[in-house]
C-alpha cells in the first residue's frame, strides 16, 4: 500500500515555474532565483530511527535545526547558496543525548541551457565544511564535495526536475566514499500559491555502505504572502538506514537587494 501512495504522489505532481528551492526536498529545483533577489530561510527536520549524522550507526531520534539558508540570485544564469545547519541533536539507541554546532555548506548553481522543447540543463557544485564534530555525533569533522547535473521540463501542467551526480565524502583515517547521488521530483499546483511537491532521493555507494540513503518526501509549499513562503513535508525511508518517518519544515522570506 505504501508503495502505491508513493507512486500516485509522484504521478499527480506538477510545478509552478516561478517557485524556488523547496526546503524539505533533497532534490534541487531547476529554477534560479532572480538576479538581485535574496531568500532567507529558517528550517528544521525531526527524524525517527535514521542513520546518525556521523554515519556511525542508527539513532533513536535526530533533530537538525534550527538551520539557516541564504539563496542569492547572481544573474540570469547563476545563483549562490549558503547553508548553516546551526544545531544538531542526537539521541542514540542507548538513550544518550548530545548536541553540537553543525556544518556550513555552500553551493553554486549555473544554468547552461534554458528549457525549450528539451529540458533545461544546470550544474550545481558545492562543499560541506568540517564544522561539526564526530565526537558529539553532530557530523563527521570532514570536508565533503558535491557536483550534480539538474534537468527540468514543463509538460502541460506538469514540471519534473531531476538531480544526478557525484558525492565525495571523506572518511575518518583517510580515504573517501564516492557515491552516486540522485533525486527525482515533481509537484502539483493546487492554486497559484499552493503546491504539492514529492520526490524520491538518496545516494548509493555500494552494498551495505553506511552512507547509503533512499527516502520518499511529500508535502506542500505555500506562498502565503507576496514574499513569505512555508514549506512543510513528511519523509519516509525506503531503506533501513533512512528514517522510518520524519517531519521537515522551512519558512522563507524574499528580499530584493540589488
């Protein structure tokens, strides 16, 4: 039954082209923020029975946030994103509880081809800095780098966008994980201001790798004023290492800065 819910959610989805990043999704949209615009978001996530932020084992409860996200439109073909997860809270399987300051990450998205009869094509590159300590289970204390290809296509009332790419995660003691990252997302516009968005996303390195993820997410994105937006979604893991269930939310305000 659960698999049918996931399939129907994806088939029923379309996307409003003026929308920007949906903050409970892992899949990045193909729509750039307009030049001179700044979007500031406060977001958070609560996950049950997911792999810990340090990738060292399962946890009873993970809380990520409050987190801050800044998205700046640089021109017709690029934008820049800075993300700071601020605080992370972990409750281990034994019941022990820890918290710590978390990671800063940054990304640049570059549009190479606008959508015509064929999908739009963008590249998103970035890195996560080693702010979070592995001793408090808030992170890995290592640098990770990412590069994704983004495709997006409007088909009638439907808009579908995908991310595929390479995720390089450093290992404690040397070496690295080279994983394939993926995301397939779409959304349904109930009104001009209210969208229902769904995705299947994750990463895969090899069988039984601790960094493997596979998650289904679905929820709403609501532009409740001309420059305030609420994102609210739920998530369900598709493999044991991802959460059994999670709640993800973000509230954004847009500004015109130049």
